[in-house]
């Protein structure tokens, strides 16, 4: 049986024009689907014992390689927009202690796995991983090598604050085995930088990019944020111009979500300086136009890559995947999460570590893995995760393949979902062909809206949120009609 081909990744002007018209009506807030089920579904019913069971299943699946995320929470200064789990300090006594406890956690996890397992993908995030001084970084890497085998041909990346590194530090990262770096930039406009408390001269960033290339890193990625105070289409275009002179291999352009009731540092941002919704949409559309015109491939959501980058190649070949780090070429492995608040995905279970240092240290002092919550996936979850991943990553779903792998009648199982897809098809987001569902170029710009159709938990939320609306029957008596609230209103 032939399989549906991977749709073209090209974006045409018509798709962007239609996106501009549709986005305000149907995009809304929704999950980014770095996992399914999403992290807001995690619960305290899955604890360290559940993680032990997951690691035992992973051990039995040896010798499949692993993915690994390591969280370094420390930052010297606060960025007002940031929603990450972080600790603002300049005290390296705190980070030195943290490094010791990371080693303890690695030892506990490795013991459950039965020895040194191979790691194909590793990523240090934060916080600011480069907050660690050289000795601390060497200690963390030594612990990793003691308990795991980091494959030399794997992807090993680290997030960098260009204000906190120099050529010598970049040389150390290369020596330690990192081969990909991700640079936080957000915006080069001085007024925007002042408003978000992150002053970062362009020359500092360029020096780090130049050092990365000189030292032979395989990939340089730059992170930007749109929707920040004082940003306009013209101002952000100037930032894009400067970024293009650096020619990073990958770009992430994230939408700023202003949630000061959730993230206290955002209360220092002047809400009146935030771009209105129409301007924010114009910034995004203009950015997509400029990056694609400059030769970047639109991977999906907020990711762009040069055509010869591994992400773009994986998308063309239908191998693209997605995990907690976003789009990836190695997301299919069990993923370990190390450090406070880190999330792992092991043997069909999601696990998340304690969010505070005290809770993290307390668990490890007691000889326990510091898990506080998680989620055990059901058969239905696995099915829907595969569907959502196929649509978000490669833009096409092979229905016959899904039916064969999961033993389901797709049309019967997803009758309600297919009705919703037909409505999205009228807006031009998807095409339903015999045996396949294909995301159009326009749909790729709104791909999470397509994916949300298959999210059973959002459907259940919508049903529970149905409100009882009184109205009069023909005889004048009161009757009750159930009217569902707007679907997919959850902010994730």
C-alpha cells in the first residue's frame, strides 16, 4: 500500500494572507503539544514509585538510546518577560550545592536503569546553564559521563546567555562535548531591552556566534520573542535584519504571553506599551515573510531552519518529531528529566521533579527520586499522541497505518473529530483525502488548532463547561437546554 507523501513545506503569499484573516477568529490560546497529554494534566497520583516502574520498563527495553534534559535554574539577573522556573542569585555556593545533588539524582536514575545507558540527545536548559562556572560545568559533565554514555554522534545542546560567555567559555563548551548552542536574544531594540530588563548589545551576540562557528559547533540557534513592550512591525523587522546577518542555522520566534497573575516578574512590564493584537499579528506575518524570503524553512509553530539543517531535512523526509524541547530529530526516545521542575517521558509515563530546591534536596537526602507529579498514558493517549505528532511535525496522517498499528476503525473512533476537521477544511486548513489527512500550507500556520481537534481532554473540558441556559417552552414553562461554551478555551 502506498503512503501519503509529505506535503511541501513551502509557504506562499496567499497562505499568509489567509492566515492574517483567519488568525483572529480561530487561532486563540491552546496547547503547544510538546507532550500529549499536556503538562496541565499531570497529577500527584504518579509519584516516585510510578517513576521506578517506568525506569524498570525502560531498563527492559535496553539498549535503546535515551534523550536527556538537565535543568539549571540559576540566573544572575531577572528578565521581566520570563516564565521559566528560575532562581535569581549571584551566589555560586548555591549552584555548587545544586551540582552535587544533580550527581545524586543521576546515580539514582542510572541504578534503576541498570547501568550506563547511551544518550543520543541531551539538552541543558534553564534558567541560565552558563551561570555555572567552569569547574561546576566540568563536575556536571563528569557525573553525566559516569552514569551515562553520551554518544559522540548525538545532539548535545546548551542554552546560552551571550552576556555571560566569552571565547574561552565557548571553547570550554566545545571541549565538554556540546555541539549545538541556543542563544537567547529576544530583541535587539534598545528600548525593548530596557523594558524587559535584558540589555544585550548586538556585538556581544555576534561575538558568540562567531566563536561558535570558529570552534566547530554543528548548529547555532537564536531565540526571539514577539509581542514585547514597545515592539512594532518596523522595529522587529530591524531586529530580523540584524539576525539575518548572523545567519543562524535555526531560529525560534516565540509569542509573548502576558500572564502577570501567574508570573510575578511580568508585573514590572508596562501593559500599555504592549503591541495591540493586530500589531502583534502583523509582526508575526512580517517575520514569517522575511525569514522565508531569506531562505529559511518554516518548520512549524515558532521554528525556522536553513534548508540543510537537520530539522529541515527531517521534515522533508517525514522524520520530524516533537518533545519538550520543541521540534527535534531525536524525540522518539525515552527522555530523562534531571534537576528541579524537569520533566521526563519514560515508558509511557510522564514525570516531573519538585519545583523548589528544598523539596528537591529533601527527596534526594532521603534517597528518593524527587518526583512530585506525572501521568500514566492510556492506550487512547498513545493513539492520539501519534496522530497529533504526525499532523504537527510532518503535516500528513496515514490513516491506514494508524489503523494497522493501533487496531482501530479510524472513522468510527474519530467520528466527532472528523466532523470538526471538515469545518477546518472549509477554512482551508486541512485536506481530507481517501486514506489520509493533510495539513495545508495555511494549516501549518495554525497547526495547533488542527491538533486540538484530536485532544480528548479538551473535548471533555468543553463538555463539562456546558452551561445550563433557561428558556421558555411553547406552553410557557421553563426548560433547560445545554449550550456548550466556546471550545478549546484552555490556556496551556
